[in-house]
């Protein structure tokens, strides 16, 4: 990704994160994804006249936990405000949010950007309710109608607003990865982007290096971190085009068209941003006394940065390994489970990084699929460490463990299929001679001064033994036979 030549980007992100509560923010309706439309609603979350909101204590505490995890100052007293706007998915005509006295302020998030470690300031992290969802049905059947589902109305959100501290799309991407990882670690949200439980709006402006900040535009409707990075880059180039032609940037909100890969104007700032905030009269200010904050702080699960450090300090892992293993909490749990099965840290780390993550990538699955199988995975790793089996057989056994529901142990499988590594020179010598006899061309290459040709012969021996030959022994035998 590249900035327009001669310009520097300035980026600030607003992330909406749904909190993992049983019920909604101000009513007892379930906070659950995927139910039939409009089945999880009541007069409060629909905003029927006369209905009264009551603050969900768990949501309040999770929002404090989010603030503490982000190193914010948590307000001793906070209040709610009405943010008024008309939108078809907001039946009340206003959203209960927080305006001038947000719950959390002035935090920071350490991130690992391509240019090195850096800190992004957190301006605020406040509590608010989610709106419903519009479903635009194109296609003939639906006749071009739009439908509205209010199930999401009133789901608790924390809006995390960053300072305009990022300068490249890569830094924005790294920030989002670090934030998601942190929110998952401290168990405030499942952060499932496909279900919309983590959503991001991007603010971007450009300037000549060292000049004051330029006018920003805001991009909404970004449903993946890659889309955020792409949209920022696209928008920066659009700004540069306008500025270089002598124009000026109008502050406005745009939407990202992921198919055309471009931003499209949604509304300009002048006509859309007078929300007429006023204090929510149906809710009293709430306090977060020091003892409550202390209790929440004491129960804060270990964040990723601390776990990464612990892996380096206590387990002696290279920082690179520790970083990969702790980026995703589920991966770190998998690593811990493998160690609990008796694998040394570096062995467990190698297995996760070089084998298991590759499987997940191929199959587009989460690390949880390995959990019921950790004992057998560890047994394969131990058999490989003990040189009972070859690398190739280890790979085959792993595929077997993943794809079968059988409970046969790894040791039994090795015995029943005769998968043990063959290191016995006597047993291998006949095969080696046969391979040499069958490959005169390669043998001639070798004898003609191309020592690397022996590798091809080792490959043949491995093939003949279905991957079970001890490659080192096979190689020694080949060298001996070849003279
Ligand atoms: P609004 O209520 O209009 O969304 P906020 O004060 O909440 O405004 O700011 C939104 C975001 O815009 C923040 O993340 C902030 O870092 C970012 N931002 C502010 N000024 C700029 C700028 N000049 N360029 C890029 N981002 C900016
Ligand atoms: Mg905003
Ligand atoms: Zn409700």
C-alpha cells in the first residue's frame, strides 16, 4: 500500500464492539445473534412511548473492563445522552449513547506495526446501544423492498475512538488486529466480524509532512480489516487528486463499495451531524466507585502483551514465536494444552506454528477444532521427537487424526500400519541397492561431479518405503554403495 506521492496520511479509527452479555443494555431481551427477525424485542428496545430503560449491570462492568484493558481513566461518575437522528432501523428516533461524560477516556494501545512498535492513543471508550438492521432484498421476489430487523436494537456496544495517531493503512490494520486480540483476551466480546460484533469506521485526511492536519472524511460500512486498509488507501488518493487540482476536501461521510473498491459519498457533514445531544432523562448518572474498579481490575484476564512476555521469560521462547502464539487467544490456549500434554515449549511452538496454523489456514477453521485431539497430536509430536516416525509419517498421522473420529491411539496406529521409522541399515540396504540399480542417469550425474544428485536418490528411497526410511541412514548407505 502506498501513500499518494508527497503526502502523509492521518488516520483515526472508531470501533464498535458488541459486549458479551446475556441480555440487552437497557431491557431483558436476549442479546443473541441469528434469531428469527423481530423476535427479541420489547417496548423498551423498540422505544415505545412510556417504556423505561434500566441499565444492565454486566454491560456496565464489561465496559469498565474494556476501559481498564485499554489503560483508560474510568470516570467515577458517568451519564447517558440521547443522540437524535432519524433512521429506519432506529425506531426510537434517538440512540442512547454518551456525549460529554464518557465512561472511559485517555487510554493507549501498544501495537506492532511494520515500522516497529508504537502506541496509539485512545480518546474515549463509551457505552451505547446498537441499532437494528436493514436487510435490502434485491431480486424480483422481494420486489426491491427493504426489511428491518430490530433484534439488534439495544445490544450493548462499546465505541472505542482512537486518536488520529496512525499514518499508514498498515498501521491501521495492526491497530485493529491488536485491539481485536485484546478484546478477545479480556473476554468482553466475541469480536466476530461476520456477525457484526466488531465494526469499524475509518477517518482519514492527508497533509504535507509536518503541516497541520487536513480536513478528514469518514468511511463507514467496512466489514473486514483488509477493507479498512484498502478504503483508507483509496480515499487518500482521492483526497490527493482533489487537493492537487486546487480543490478542497469537504468533510463528509462515505461508504465503501467493496465490489468496485471505491468510496461513495453518503452524506455531507453540514446536513447530517447535528445530533442535538441532550441528557437522557430516563436514566440517572451512574457511579463507578474505586472499589468496583479495583475489583474489575483484579479480575482482568492476562492481556496478550503480558502473555507474550511470559512465554519469552518463563518458557524461553523466541519473541517471534511468542508473538505468533499469543496474537489469537485460542491459539495460545492450544499451545498451552500441548505443553500440558508434555511437549517441551519449543516443540509445542513449532507444531502450532508450522503445522497446525497451516491446517487452519487451508481449511478456514478455528483452533478449537484441535482441542479434542490434543492428546493424539502431542503423541505424534513425541513419536517424531523420539525418531520413532519420520517427518512425512508425522504429517500423514496428523491428517488422519484431524479427519477421523476414531479413537485409536497414535501408538496403536503406528504399530498396526507398520509406520515406524526404518533406521536399520540391514533392512534398508536392499532397497538402496535397488534404487541405485534403477537410476543409472542420476548415479552418472553423481559420479560425474554433482554430489547434490544423491538427494534425488534419497527421495527415491523415501518413496519406496512410503516415507518410513530414516533419511540420514538412507543417505549414508547410498554414499557407501555409490563409493
Ligand atoms: P465525530 O463525532 O464526528 O465522529 P470524533 O471527535 O468522534 O468525531 O472523531 C472521530 C475520529 O476522527 C477520531 O478517531 C479521530 O482520531 C479522527 N480524526 C480527527 N481529526 C482527524 C483528522 N484531521 N484526520 C484524520 N482523522 C481525524
Ligand atoms: Mg464518530
Ligand atoms: Zn427489549
